[in-house]
C-alpha cells in the first residue's frame, strides 16, 4: 500500500513509522528541519518514557511538494486544525479516484455534519471550513475519520516518542459502517495499533472532544497542567458547566453521552500532571486549535438552539489570550 503522511508531527510520525515497519510504502509531505531530518536519518520512533531507548528508524520518501510524491492509496492527514486550509490547497496531487483520506486530528472536523442525519444534511461549519474550500478539496466519499487515543510527542524534528496508548478508532465521514473501514482497521491492527472500526465516528469524535475541549483552552490560559486545573473547585465547576452544554448539544445531534462530567474528569485526574497539546502549542509559539475544539461547539449550539454561555466565555477568554500572543487571527 502506498501511504502518504501529510503532517509528520507527533501523531503522523508515529503512524508513519509503524505502517512502514508493517510493509507499507510510506512517503511524507514535510518541510524545513523535518524534511532535512527525514532525508538524513529517516523517520524515527521511540516507544515509552525511558531516555535510554534507541529510536527505530524507517526510510521514507519525503518532499515539500505533494506533486513529487504522486497519487496514493491512503493519505493520513495529521496536521493541527489551523493548517488544514493550506493542506486542502495542496493535497490534490496525492489523490486518485480511489484514494482514501484518513483525518487523524483533534476537534470537530469539517465533515462532522455529514453523518448526523437528514436534519443536518448540507450543513457547513463556518468555524472549521469558512468558505467550503476544505470540503471541495477533499471529497466526502473518500474521507475516513480517525479518533486517536495515544500520547505522542516530538523529541526532535522527525523523532517521535509514543509515551502511552495505541488506540485508533476509524469510521466513514458519512457515519455509516463500511467494508473499507473494516479493512483499514484490520490493516492498522496488523501494524500494532489498537484499531477498531466505528459504525458512527461522530459519536467517537464527540466523546473525545467532550474531554479535551475544556482542558486544552484552560491550560493555554493558565499555563497549568490538568491536575492543577481540576484541583481547583471553582475551575472544576466551570469545566462541568461547559461539558453539560456540550452534552446537551450532542443529544440534539443524536449523539448521547451516558457519563456524567464527574466520571470523565475522574479519568482525566488519573492521568496525573498532563500538559495538554494546546499548552504545548502556546509554549512553542504555534497557532492554537480553538476553532475545532471550542468555536465549532458554540456553532453547533447555535444550530441546535442550545444556549452556550459557559462555552462562549471559555472561547472568548482563550481567544483574547491567543490573539495577544499572535497565535489566533483577530476578527
């Protein structure tokens, strides 16, 4: 299988190494220091926390020009949401008529409404795809969603560390079961992932979002790890209020969450002093994913007529902070 990783960061690099080790012909769209590292040393992976572990390296074909790589069987898009519009503008040379595009990203994707039923048919989320350019560039029929349950980080350009977890949940953007998804899940399982097929990926997207739409922006605002955030009673109450709004929106979308916020927060607390991906982005001076994680929830609240005063407050505060740091565009 010809597989292209578009976005060789922590998640994309992890997926790329393991697929290459399983026999896939892996190429990577990269630039700058990452492109140089891939050319010199290949794509490298360390599993676990120990500093003594030697990275495993795989040779990959890498270029900053998708046209140099040509049509693929599978394109794994693993960029942060703010970079997706740029990817959409350059992805065409990688796509043949039978190419599958797998989106391994955080937050609400542009195709989310496609699998929510007739009431949402044709809805476009302006918060994640303002002018419809992403949907136009990546056909819905070729798109498979992927929810990642793993903790990965970059030790250096082209060097990925998988700290814990190997979970991937795959499902059609249309929200329907398919043989294509079952085959992909089997392929990923054969490569060492804990992969499973979902009959409705929107449910899995929303459940993961329910846990990280609060921790991420609050950590970006405060600079605190998740244990400190949830250790404050007043902040925990605010987090709970936001989660209850998102839960109500999900129910209007036909996505039910059986847990109470306290149950999910208990899981987060067990992870210890976790530094969220958004806090890491702020510390590194990278654009933040507020639109996919928070603004999209607010927009879905407007579509479903669910009031979102706490989500609005969270978005506004995080947006002002990110704009002050130059990490989010001003209106």
